[in-house]
C-alpha cells in the first residue's frame, strides 16, 4: 500500500480537471479538501488490487 503525498494528491486533482474537460469545475475545491484533510492528520493510501481481500466490500 502506498501512502500518497500532498504532491501526489495535487497531481491527481490536476489530472481530474484535465479529464473533466472543464465540466467538473476547477481545482480549488479539491485543493481545499486536501488541505483540510491533511491539517486534520488524515492520510490517503492507494492499494494495489492484489492487496485487497477478494471478499472485501469497497
């Protein structure tokens, strides 16, 4: 499992804005959410599919 850095998260936000072709809004909202979560001590993790139990509910 990979712990995502703030840079990783901001890169994902930038990609989502590009893929949304302007229809999903700007990146400001996403950046605020990331900042708020990190200030509260939250972390973001990315799991490989092989790390997830086949019976898990996602």
